[in-house]
């Protein structure tokens, strides 16, 4: 991958960082939702 100048590269890295944060956040949210579902299922099972 080639860049015309440093500004393009920094912009690309910045966008990559934002998508990383978003992916990490959605992963954490999914873990939390999964945990809540497990707790709910256990409560209704007992």
C-alpha cells in the first residue's frame, strides 16, 4: 500500500485506530450481553 504523503498515512492510521476501538467495544458489549443471558437462563432453570 502506498501513500501520497504523510497526511494520508496519518489519516489512515487514525481511521484504523477508531475501528479498533469500535471492534473492542462491540466485543466487550457482546461479552456482557452473553453473560447476562447466561445468568438469566440459570435463574429461570433453577
